[in-house]
């Protein structure tokens, strides 16, 4: 079997829409184009019916009631709505929020904005495995704490946080619990009641649906979560999110959720096998490679590896027919390497040497073998021209060396 | 990020990768940058004591494609130049030869630093050993 290049192995960034999703969406562009808020004619009724069907499909995937799903433009908006909405609504009760250093920027930057407005935020550290400490979480909670927001699975290292335990602590202390579940929903079992989650952000395009549509799960009972809207207007979505609903996107989102619910069990087993195959091959072909974050508590389709003594961007250049991403600063606009990897205490040099592999619905064994073989070649070649590899082989301890860093 | 053809060529076919003996009094070694910044360059020159001309140059680089290309190009340019001519190589020459974008200018700066560090190391070694070669270059008293 010949493989088609370039190979896509960046499923954490986004996923292609499943053809079944696209098929479900198509009639809603032209035939059933109505505004779901139009109450007086069949065009509106059809659109509303489609939206309610999707709402149910998404609720079913996460064990929620359809009424608890609020549609948004994507998970960034969902995160903003959850945090800012709680912060404003519960201001009288307190001004303290607890989150974690490895959260997505949609959480971190939202919290930073609130800090400017007089809120206090605790950023819990993570251990080397990428997980927070439950004792540190408990110790951080005070009578002013109104929200805990901890992601379910990390977008870079795929590490899964102890969500059920966090949910139990939040419940016991009477603090609301939000989780950015973007990377987890549709990939691993996620049930809002088992996990005692009060709010959860989800995104369609991470689960083979279209871009530009997401949702926030907002619990209605035990407790009933109230949110101040951050977008004002026609009072759509029970007043929590105004704006005409993206009906086609929502229909696609619903279909994507339905497919994930049906196929997740078999798909995750298949992807875990592929991921382990990739990992085994790389470990057989190369020395001094390190998995970033917990292996045990990890999404089945994620692998994040640091290839010591080799810089990430030069690695990507050598595998330019493979789409993956690197934690190296050189690949992005910022000058700092990945803050997630730095938080693990890996050291900046290993952060610069990392690659994130994200497998997905259309990943094949042939692709995995191709990528592994190519990487082994490139890493070997780059190590031959790496002064760090040479020094390490001479027995020099790189961490104690004096580096000339001024001006860089 | 789009790379210029010259950067890609140096990345795929780097010139003069390797190491010269650090113990050789005619070899100057420069090691600049830091792993936590994402680039480290080692550049070495071997100077002919009789003529003061750089006979050989080698490099090893940990860094992005532009850093590898900058140091590879530097070794190409160094060969055949006198020590003083080598010191005249400017990072801007490297930027224009490789068409480096603004975010990659630091790679060329690092290459210039590596050249200067290698030559300064060579000069230090020569001064320490008081090599006759250095004196021979001076007019006899």
C-alpha cells in the first residue's frame, strides 16, 4: 500500500470533518437554511428541530441533559463564558479562582484578565508527570473560592488530570468546577455526573466536526449553575449566549458527537495500538528520547517526545512531509519554548527538542512506520552534527556547563 | 515557515560538519549559544602558521535550519581567508546570502559570534605557546 504524502499527524490541532458529518450538514446550507429563532414559520421550525436534535446528540455523548448544552463559537468562547460568567455572577460570594499552569491559553489568559479586575487566581503547579496534586488543590481552596477550572486532558502532552477526584473535592467544598474537555470528549469516556463536573467546554473540530462551533455544558441541577452572559443580544441559549445559532455547524457537531459515541470504544483501542507502535519503534531506533508527561494517565492517541540534543524545528524540517508540531520556540511566534513542557521541569533544552504526535481516525500503520523510520534517520543525522551530542558522548554534563547566553 | 532554497540546501547538504582537534595549537574553537535558547554552535578553524590563512573549518550546530545553514555557510566562507579577513565577516552578509527572515537574524549573529570566538581562541593559544610562527610573521629585529 502506498501512502499519501504529506501525512497528517497533528489531530490535537484540528481534525478533518468526517464525510458523514459533512453529508448531514449539507441540506442546512441551502434547503433548511432557516433561523432557529424564527418562531413563526416552518423554516425556523426545521432549523430549531435540527438544533435540538444536535443538542441531544451532544448531551448523550457526555451524559448530560440536552437543556444543559449552550452552543458557542468554539471552546475558547466556552472557556471565556464559563470563567467570566461565574466570576461576574458569583462576585458577591468571592473573588478567588483556582486553575493550573498547564492549562490552555484560553483559560490562562482569561484568568489573567480577571486578575487585572481584582480577582485572585491560584495557578497550581504540576508534577513531572503533568498532573496536579490533590492536596495542593485542597489547600488552595478558601471561603472566597468561587471556581476551580482544570482541563481534562492536555493539548500538548495528552496528560489526563484526576477529574473525578477534583470533582469530588469541589462538590465537598461547595465550589463550582469547570473543565476544558476539548481534547478528551469523543476520545475517552467522559460523563459529567460520574466526574461531578459543573461546566465543560467542548469543540466540534477536535472531534471530526466543523470549525467555528463549540459548546459549554452548564449543570442545571445539584447545583444549578448561573452565568452572566459575556455577549449581549437577543437572549438566545437561555440568555447565556446571544447570537443567531450556527445551524449547519451545530448539525455537524451533533452528528460528530453521535459518531464518536458509537465508535469511541473501538477507535481508542486502535489508536492506542498505533501510538504504542510509534513509541516502540522510536525507542528501538534511538537512545536518549524521553516521553513528556505521564504514560499511564494519557490520551490513547497522543505521544509527546523529546529527542535530546536535537532542536525541534530542525527536526520538523527533516520530516517536512509529516504534519506534527514542536514545543520549540523557533516554530512559533514567541521566543519561549512550550510553557507546558517547562512546567514539567524538563529543562528548556528538552522543551526545544520535543515533538507532539496526534493520531486520529484516518491514521494508519503504514503512516506510523513511515514517520518512525524517517524520524530515526533525521535524528541520527542531526545528532551527528550536534555539538551537544558530541559533548554528552565525551562525558560532559551539559547542565553544569557555562553557556554564553548574553544577547540571545 | 518558508525557508529559502539556500537554507534548505545547507540543511540537507551541510558543508564541513565535524570536529578538529582542540589540542592542536593551530586550531581555534568557538562554542556559542546555549541549549535553553534553542541554539548552540561550535565552529573551529585551522590556521596555517606559515601563511596565516585558514586551511580548514568545521562546525557542529544544535539549532533550527537557519542556524545550521548560517554556520555551514560560515565555514565555507572561512576557508582560504586570513584571520583578519575572517574577522571582517558580518552577520548581515549571512542574512543577505541566505535571505533570512527577521525572526532568524539571531542565527546569523550567533554565527558571527562563533567566528570571532574561534579566532580569539586561536590567538590566545598562539600567544600562550609563543609559537615561532607568530613571531616569524613579524619583521625580524
